[in-house]
C-alpha cells in the first residue's frame, strides 16, 4: 500500500489549470488565489490520508478530497465530503 510518500516527495511539481483554480475555489469556497499552495499545505499535513487509485491520487483531509493526476501532478479538482 502506498502511503503517499511519492506524492509528498513531488509537491514541487504540483500545478493546476486556470479552470482548475476556478473549480477548486468554487467547490471549497476558498478565499485564496494560491490554490496550489493551499493544496500543497493540506497534502503535506500529517493528518492527510493519501491513497492512489489508478491514475489519480486522492487526498482526504479536513472534510474534503483533493484529486491529483498521478503522472502529471495536476490538481484536477477538490470537493467537500457530503455527510
């Protein structure tokens, strides 16, 4: 089982598209323009649960899930966990 160490080791490669920024800010109601920096902080947190499923990494933290492409390190989307 991969614990996300590969993702954490490659945080410097993390990026997203302009549409990704808009989508993530909307889905999480974020107030920051540095969405990638926000995601890096969350991923690097000790209580982040990281798992890889197929071509994507899924990071579960603070009631949200961040989806990242495992090959390009593109943050695809993030959304709140519905209860």
